[in-house]
């Protein structure tokens, strides 16, 4: 599998991770990739909704777009 972050629109991303969706590992990797992409600390990236779903609502503190 290849990891990637692709901006689909102003407020949507398509993210692929290598981690399996077990014990929050994939969600944590999503947070890490978005933090790097948006140049913010990982603590600024929070999954608000969709922890167990493929589509997630994520808040990024300190990122203007």
C-alpha cells in the first residue's frame, strides 16, 4: 500500500494509509499525515466524527486552509 494525501476540494482530502484499522492505528496515521501536510503539530489535528468510519470529520487548529 502507498500512503498519500490528496486535496480534493477546499475542505476535503483523500488519504491513504498503510496501517490497519485496528486499535486506532489508522486514525493515528491519518492525524500524522494531515499534520505534516498542513504543517501543524499532531496535537492540532483532531478527529471530530467518524472514528470507525471511512469518512471522517477532522478539525485542524491553527490551519487557515
